[in-house]
């Protein structure tokens, strides 16, 4: 994760805390939303890569590469 993303997430937590939300609740909420976003972004890509169109590669070829 890029440094600017971590800074932006920290700012978001501080903004939620200043709005009256408890610090732990704000941190858990931000981490949960980020984890769900990453999972939603990666899940379709992983299933597309592991589709039925995958061609098996012989073991000897993998060793040389």
C-alpha cells in the first residue's frame, strides 16, 4: 500500500474521531471497509485467472523457467 494511502486512511480515522466516533470503532470501520474493497477487487480477478481455459504446464518446463 502506498504511503499516501496510509496517510489518507489515517486522516479518515482522525476525521471520524473528531466527529464523535470512538477511536477504536473508527479504526475497525475503516479497516473493514478497506478489506471488503480489496476482497471485492481481487475475487473476480482470481476466478477469471483460474478459469477452465487454463492450460496445464508440464513440471519440467516449470523447473527450467
